[in-house]
């Protein structure tokens, strides 16, 4: 996989910084330091513990918090310059992620919700394409936010961090509140 990237060492640092954002949020949550947990992660962790959400919701809540909130900050942690090379490597990660969509769907189905395999089969490649498109858009959003964080002063820094938190938390709330008929249909589908 290293041959996919211009700077494999930077990619390794980037992915480690990204993973550490999740680890830091989880550790703070486990230690009841809610004030140190981003709002989107609070929603995701609280929902998972409640047992009232669907597997699909839990997965999407985690992806939302990690990509919509954490990714731009991880990019900022490791630096995005020289920009053309870093952007190329950031985008090259998309190919790796695209190759993992089926694997992750199968894992969720086998461990948590057997009906997801039927949904996946019924959707053909459409669900994979939609999942990847959504992920790619989120990753582009993160890059744009990282550029703003790198290029602007303290006022813009505060505004971008507020925006990351607000958008991720707002999306999380939407994920938690699907229309009742859609929730019921997905619940039946997950059960198989």
C-alpha cells in the first residue's frame, strides 16, 4: 500500500493522529470527562450505550464524529504542506477506504445485524457507491476545513472549530431521529 502514496511516512502520521482523536475521545468518555469529549462523540457513545439505536445508526454516528469532526483536526495536527503532495496522499486514502466498504458491511452483518447482508445484496453496488460518495464528500470537507485552519488567524481558527463541532453534532442528531416508519423498516431489515 505504501506505493500508493507520495509520502508514506506522512500518511502513517496522519492516520495515527486521526486514530488518536478517537482514542482521546473514548478515553475521556470512559473516565467520565464529558467536558473533554466532542459533542458528536458524546452523541455516538451515549447512543451506543443506551441500546436504543440500530447498528446502522451506531456505525454512522461513529463515522460522522470521526470524519466530520476529527479528520480536519488530524490533518491540522500533522500539517498539510507541501499542499499538492499532501492533498494527493489525502485523496489516495479514498481508494483504500473504497476497498473496505464491503468488508465493513459484512463485518457489521456477521457480528451485529444479520439482515444487513440481505440489504446489501438487494442494493447491489448502489449502497457501496453511496457510502463511498458520502465518505469522499466528508473527507473533502475535512480538507477544506484543514486549509482554513492552516491559512487563517485565531478568529477563523475558532470559527472553523466551532463549525466542525456544530455540523458534526447536528448531523448526529439527524442520524438519531429518523422518521418512525423508516426506523421501524430498518429495524426489521437489520433483524433479517
